[in-house]
C-alpha cells in the first residue's frame, strides 16, 4: 500500500475516487486502487458518466435492443454503481457504513424541482438496491427540502455543489431535520449516512479571476482553502450541538464534510494542494486518479485544519475587503455547477442516442 496515501488515511481522511466506468470495474483497476492506494469509496457525476459511456464498446452489449435513451442511461449507470457497491461492501461493513460508499446523482435537469428530485432519488435507491449507495442531490434552494425529505425516508445522501458557509448550514439543517423525521417514523438512525460535498478548486478559479481584475495577485490561491476552513468550523459547531447530541444518542451519524473538485486547475499551484492542505479527522477527499497518483508519488500532509475557522474567516474578509463580492461569486459557482452538469447530461443522452440508433 502506498505510504503517503496510507498516512493520509491514518490522519483521518477517507480517500474516495472521483471516477467510475465499466472498464475500471471489468479490468480490475478499481479493485487494485482499493488494494494498493487506500481508496475506500467512489463518487460519480454526469460528467464522469458522459466520459465513461463515450466508450461505446464497454456498454454496447448491455444496451443492445433498447430504444429509450433515459432508460438506457439508468440501466448502464446503475449497473456500474451496483457493481462498485458490491466491490466496496467489505469496507462498508468494516467501517460501520462510513466508507465503502458509491454515489449516483439525480438528473441535474431536476436541480430546481424539489418533488421531482425526491421521486428520482427514491427511484435510484430502489433500482440500485444496495445499502451502501449515496444518492447525490445538489444543494440548490429546491434541493434543500428534497434532502430533508429523502433523509427522512431513510435514504443516505451525498449533498453536492456546496460553495459557501450559508448554504452549507442550510444543508446541515436539512440533514438534521430529515433525521428527526426518520426518528419520528421509527427508523433506525444508525443506517442513515450523509456527506456534504464542499467544492474546492472551482472557488479559487472564480475568485482568482476576480482578484486578478482588481490587481490583487497577492491574495490568489487562498480563497478555496479558507472557505474549507470555515466550512469545517461550521461542521464542528453543528455536530457538537445539543440538537445533534439528542439524535446521536439514538444512533445518528454526523454528516461528514467531503472535499470535492480537489484536482488543481491552475498549473502554477502544486498538484496536491487541495489534498495536503485539507487534512482533518472525519472528512472525505474525493480525488480524480491523476491527483490520487500525484499524492501517492510526492504528496505531503500539511497542518491540520481543526480549529482554523478563524484563520479562514480572516482570509475571506481580506478578499472581500479587496473588492470581491463573495456572495455573487458563490452564486455564480452554483449556477455554473448545475449548468455544467446539465451540459454533461445532454452529452450523455446524445452519446447513448447514437449508440441506440
């Protein structure tokens, strides 16, 4: 097992792979990453599946004879997720459900429709049929009540596209509300898990561009990590509260922060920046394989994040004082995040449509 990745895991970070394809499963690649690189979970999104299904040979046999595009997409993606869930089940059992998880996302076209999101989440949960599934729901305004409803039904959720503290607090509140609903319905709270995916590199991309326009190059590359520090502080506060303590006494699990979008997009930054600087207990870092391999080769574990929320707030204040409208930047990131996944979803539909023709 790779020493650097094992050290990261031993430091409290669950290492998940941000990618999945039929080829990864059939070639044994995913099994190898689990065995040798401390991978204990998998996340997917519409962009990942659009890339996977562009390799028509891997899916042609399964999709032969189908005519409905969305049915074909659901069949292909849920099969991959089910197989990955089975591969990760021993880790799920060993960790009491915290790891050994696989995520699948509701259609991004439903991001602003609460009822449709809930219905799709239930359908994906039923079709995959694996208890170590996490259904991904975006943290849009419409997504917040959907999260509470789905958690209340006893379905574990990966909340995605979180960019700022205010929305993150709404996400945590929705999770606790869902747990309270589940408890009132007599559900076993210990079986319900959730992660909250806080996006990292995209924050620096957006805010760095604004800082460059303001002539404040000195502040570039600081926003994303500061934002994550603030998020971890909010996590520590909410899951150290009396409200959660009452649920914890009944078996409830905390909703762990998940650092997403952790591959650096600016080539001038270290390629392991968003791994080395985001180390804390009870967090997940989901990495593309390129970042995973980079950290295995030359990554170092930086200072721990616990107790650094004040430092993060100070950095964000300095950026705001320099003239960056953070609220606007975070809203742009959310809107763009949803739109990018919709574009990927349409690409996925078109790829499958051509293969069925």
